[in-house]
């Protein structure tokens, strides 16, 4: 009852897409696997513990591949 509501798959995918776009704008090109850690860190910060870290990492990896 005291835990925050979990994010849905669609919400996590939206966060990943937003952060990949933000990273692309910051870099001036599409981020690669080298920037994967930075994108994961940004998504985790926005998710605030409401999503599983391994699920976030998998979605970021899929988005960057």
C-alpha cells in the first residue's frame, strides 16, 4: 500500500524513447551502445524506482541496437 505505483510497459517505453531522443539531441547524432549507461541512468532517475532496472536496461539496449 505504501509503495509507488509501478510503471506500465508503455510508460517505460515512452521514458526510454524520450531519453534516447534527449541523448541524440545532446550528442548531435544517434546514441550508440557506448552511451547506454547514460541513457539507463537518466531513465532510472525519471522512473524513480517505479520500474525494474533490468527491464529498463533491456528496453534501452533494444532501442539503441
